[in-house]
């Protein structure tokens, strides 16, 4: 009979996610994961499989959380949809995480060599596009965005803006600059831009 596990799986997953995010997939060894999690290699393999299987699980959970986070923005009154878009693009002053996003990092590092990562990345971006399209449609219904505009294209523009801002944040661009860019991006699709 197998012995019960003496560790919290979600805690280990969070530690592994941080390690992969900080050093990348190729830059992370099983020894690194063992040190970071406090588990022996045998325990890691027994619970999660090899390094690739652990990364796939961490990456999938991260992508699911990203999808759910943006999908949650769709919930709410149509007349506040543009505000929810603005909030998603905004950066807190002094609170930028320079490590960046595991979705962006995993895609950049592995999509060219891993069909699984490429497929999961694409599915995530498609989900983000769809949620942002719905937000645009809500804003159109509320009269905040031109009703004749291509909602799918504008949704894609919002996701692309978010991704670009995140990359700039990782490079060290300050929050005030990022927020001015975000405001300009939203103002360019809004019928009634934010007053200066």
C-alpha cells in the first residue's frame, strides 16, 4: 500500500511555477525543483512524473487561471465594460512583477519545439480574444465603442496591448508610462475618451 503524501500538492505546484518562471524550462533542473520544493527527486517523480510533465501541469493551471481571470471581466453591467478593460490594462504604481507571465515566457521558450505548449498557448490566447471580444460588444451595446467596429479585431487589439505592456513592464518601464499607454489604447477605441 502506498504511503500517504506528506506535502501539499498545490503548494509544491506554486513553488515549481515560481521556479520555472524565474529560470525558464530549460534553465530549471530537477535538482533545482527538488531544492525549491524540499522534495526528493523520487517524490517529485512519484507525484508529478518527469520535469516535462510537471511543467505541462503547471503551465496548464497557469493558462486556465489566465483564461478564467479575463472571462470573469465579462460579468457585469455593459455600461461598465470599458472600465473593466481599462482596469485589466492598468498597472499598480510600484507593484510591477519583473518576472513577467509564465504564459508569455513558456510560449516564447517552448512553443517552437513543443506541440503541447504551442496548442495550450493558442487555446489560451483564443480564450482571451473571445472574452475581450465580448467586453467590446458590451461596450458597443452601451454606446461606448462604435457599434460598427469589428469587435473581434478590437478584442484582439486589447489582448495584444496587454501582452505588449507586460513585456515593457518586464523590461523595467515604469507604471506611469505603462498606464499612459494603456489609457491611450483604450481612448483610441472609445467614442468618449477619458478626460485628461
